[in-house]
C-alpha cells in the first residue's frame, strides 16, 4: 500500500508545522480532517484545496462545503428567502442573461472582460448576485467566492487573449474534495498544495514530504506523526481583536521592539 507524508505549515507562521501520513485511497476530505486534528481545530467550516505549481494563478480547486458535508440543512431549515419563497432568482437570472449577451458579442475577449470587471467593481448588486451564483450554482464556499471576486482583475490580467477566450467560454472547474483521492492527484515528492480554511481564509502550505510505496496495511490512517510550534487560535474574539483578527501574530515582534 502507498502512503503520503505531508508537511503542513501555517502561512505567516513558518515555524509552526505538523506532519501527517495518509493512505493513497483516502481523500482530500480526509486530509482536511487530519490537518484540523493536527492543529487541534474543529473541522466546522468550508474549505478548499488549490493544487498546482502556482496555486493562486490557475490551480485546480477542490472544495468542500461544511453545510453539505454535515447535512446542516437537515437540522436548520432557515432559508435566505421571504415568506413567499422569493430568493431573488429573477435578479440572478437577469444577470446571467446579461453576462451571456456580453460574452456573445463581437468584441475581443479582453474588451468584454473589462466591461464585466467594471460592472462587478461598481455595481454592488451585480457583485452580490455573481457571488451568490458562484455559491449556489457552482458549489463554491462563500470565502472562495469572495477570493475569486477580489482577485479576478489581477488573475485575468495574467492571461493571454487565447486564455481569456477559454475563460469567457467555460465555467470555472471546481471539484469535490470529498471524493478526490490522493492517488488520483498524481502527487510527487515536494509537490505543494494550498489549503484554505473558513471565512478568515486561513492558509496552510501542504507539501508532500515522502511517499512510501510499501507501507504496512495494519495501521489506521491518517497518522499524526509530529510537529513543532504553537497552533494558532482557530477563532478570534472580535471584542478583543477588533477589526484586525491577525494582530496577535505581531504581538511578539512589538514586544521585542519595546524592549530595545
């Protein structure tokens, strides 16, 4: 049996790391839960793995919605609709029709994309509707939809006209982390992935450290191997932290400056 040993570091906290080992048949969801266990967190939010040499520049996205994974709707039937069941589908449909017409005209892909970006940047209602469409129609976690919209101009600015054409003609491909096995990813030693967790967009760098092609099948995977450094707090206290939830990361540095 083949196993993969992953070295996980927290973005902004390179001295904090953990190592976990998983079997080839296990999924990205299993890796997600293993990472949460390794840092003593609870796997209770949306997540995404982004796989690629440059994950933020066109990597493949594998996501997992907490609501879908744990069937939250079975216990919480609150809907973002009014009493008549109107969830503004008409507004979303109108927006989709408008974007479809935009994609169908004779202008170059860059010209059409620029009009779309200007619309999203200047029309809060249009942006909100596109965000909801990414969540409802494409299954993206809310934080991932926000990441895409916030970085859309910079990301598309790196594309050629040919790539822009493909971007305008095809939907973003998002795959299901719950059914994607580690073996199916074709991972090699030193291959890295970006693991993004929750609305606070915690980022973890996940690197394949070793691959064991002859691992014993008597162990119960995933295995928590070792690690170093304090685990970050999973949730921030808004009353204490204010608007800067990551302020604690610089507390040690500030203290050292005061001593000088």
